[in-house]
C-alpha cells in the first residue's frame, strides 16, 4: 500500500498531503476499504476471477508434460500435429479450465447452479476422448517442443502476476473519496459513527446503516471486470429494483442475493442462512426501511454475518470424501499406466509412474485410513 501511495503521488504530481491526505486519514481510508474487498472473496480468499485464472493456470501447466514427454516418445524436438490430436488437446485444455467453474460460480453467489456446472467438465472430457480416438489422424503440421514449453511457461507467468492495466488500490480509494482532498465526513456526517455491535442483527442503528451505505456505494467501484460476467446481472437487478422505491421486488431481490452469498461465497449452512435471512427480513419489516438502507450491500452484510458464525459448510467437492475419491482414482490410474508401460518395455514411463506414486501414494493412503 505504501508503494502504491508513492506511485499515486508521483503520477498526480501533487503534494502528498493534498493527494493522499494526512497519514491518519490515509490509514483510516485504507482500513475502511478492506471490508469491501473481503466481502468480494470467498472462504478460500478468491474471487470468481481468481478461480478462473486457476483453471487457466492448470491448462497452461499441462503443456509442460505434453512437451517434455511427447518429445521423449517421438524422439524429436518437434511434435506431429494431427486433426485428432489438435482437437482433442484443445478440448482437454478447456476441460482443465472448467474444473474451476464450480468454484467461480459458487464464489459469485450462485450455490444452486454450481454443482450443475460439473456437466461442462464431463461433456468436454467425453468430447476430448472422442476426438482423440475418432477423428482422422491426418498430419497437418509440426509443433516445436521448445515453442510449446515457452508458451506454457509464459502463460503461467502471466497468470501469476497482477495485470499491468489494473488500477492500484490507492488510485481507487482516491476516486472513491476515501483519501486525499475528497476525504472527510460525507453528507449526513454522523452516518459513520456506528459501532461494530450495532452492525449485527437486532442492533442495526443509524450508525451501522450509514457504514454499510458507504460500503455498498463503494463496493461497485472495486469490483473486478473479470468478476462482472458472473455477478453483474444480480447487481444490476438489485440496483434497478432499489431505484424503484420501497417495492417488494427490490426487497426480495436483496434478500435472495443475501442468502445466495451466505451459502455460496461464505459457506454458511443453508438452514442457518435461511434463519439469518428471516431475521433480517423481520428487522426490515419492523423498521419500515429498505434492506440496502438498513444493512448496506448484500455482500458486505453477508460477510459480517458469516464472520459471526462458528460453523461453515463448504461444497461437497471440497470435502474429505471427494478428496479421497480423487486421490484413489488418480493413484489407481497411475498404477495401471505404470504396469502397462513396464509390460510394453517403456521403462522410462514406468519409472516416472513409480516416482509419482512415491509422491502421492502416502498421502492417498493417509486419506484412506482416515
């Protein structure tokens, strides 16, 4: 943050006291922004965009063994490119990316849709297998091994660094008026005076509502462009309904979004999420205010509620049973490949399989014993 503040000062050409405000005001503005950023991340600390970048990283990583072992098998520095191989490889890469779609959809606050997205992975796997085995093996060109390695390594490097076009957090805070000349008490002054206790259910007073109003207003300013393809429709629907007044449609959209975020992004058990939503609904009915005015953004309020919950319930595919099944399947597959390679005299492949088993075998055995 300090380095971003220096860069912001250098770019603006202003005195730091004018561009960033006093040190106390700058620290306060940064601290206020962190809850907004945290409300965009799930219990794994990821946004939907982060999950998709993980999928792209897996696809890029697969290019490394394909290049190395493919070159060893063909005994050349170039790999033959066939219709079947090219089509199947593209579909396999898409399948690797799709493994992260359920997590991205869940982080976007769509827990009911997330399990169904595994169908994308299944379809792509079947399509890739069909392409590898059924399409013509007509040779259409050659691919240099070093080129494939360079592309894979370059893609992995790009996916592990921040985009150069991303605006710094300090720049965003300045635009939001949290630091610099615009920093100060907003209209309605004492709206920032609520304490932490008032922000929870049953004690949401004017101060807590004001804090959340400020948080909700700035939340859209920090939303990543990569997340909007998953979250934009719900946010726009909520904003549109909110501008229409105190109608039931706007309130119901807010409550529905709150429940979806509690379950999907913050892993609150569904039954407990229903209870929390009903409590919020009763509070709003008693006060006569709009949910957004009373609690702020659904994401920010869902994070507050989730932090007070002792028990979390993640999706089944992140559970111990799913991890055990995956470990056993992968271990069994490596055993079959290694035995087949030894029978056919491919000792290098058999040795590679043994090394993999030594690496993941003990972990799989520990999971089985548990």
